[in-house]
């Protein structure tokens, strides 16, 4: 039996991929004293032993060179109150924004994020129009809150049932 793949329409494929709800995070690294950051939703925990994660970064992303040069990155999982940060780091040449960063194992991470990870890149692999960065987690912390979600091309929040829904 031979499988024949239909022609793939990239816009429709993007919409289909968008049907998978994801969290939203900011990837950060340093270039000298400057912090570089970008919004991402392509993140996966890979292994607990050793502790590994991966992110996928477009070859055209301006942060790519800084990641390659520094060899480390920070990840900040955004809360539903941090949508403005996601928008800021996903635009180019936007209005300046005073972003609060804090240090985690020597790496900048976004203040108040739900979870923060400090990562050391162990592998970078070409995969089509993206690079896959696999990294060892060298530090982390997390706190309470609700996540910022992305689904179907837009931001979403978890549905919080009303008291009447809980007892129906």
C-alpha cells in the first residue's frame, strides 16, 4: 500500500497546528549586557533524568545568534496577567516597555512568571525552517497563578467554573 500525501497549504497547516492549546513563554538570553527575548509556545519537557527541555526557534529569529553565542537561555512561563509581555516580545520594533527581569542561575527571567527555568544548551539541530534547542535545566522555580494560553490564533484563559456549575 502506498500513501500519497496531498499538497500541503502552509496557512491551513498553521491553522491546524493552532488547534493544539499551548502555554506561552518568553525565551531570554544575554548578548553582553543586553537581554534578548522572544515569545514562544514551542516548548517541551524531554526528560527528568537528566532534566532536559526543548524549544524551537525560527532560523530568522533575531535571538538565534545570541542563543548560539551564549549557550544558555532562560524560560519564563507567563501567567494570564502577562499577556502584554507576550505581545511585546512577539513584535519587532514595538514601543519600549520596562520589563522586570530577575536572575536565575545567572540568566535573566521575567519577574512574576508562573515558572522559570535556567537552561544550558546541549544540542542544536536543524529541523526545516527552525532550530531545535535541547537544553539541560540548571535551575528552576515556580509559583501560583493561572497560565496564559494560546489556541486558534489567540490568547485564552482557563475557564473557572462558577459555584452554580460546580454543584449542578
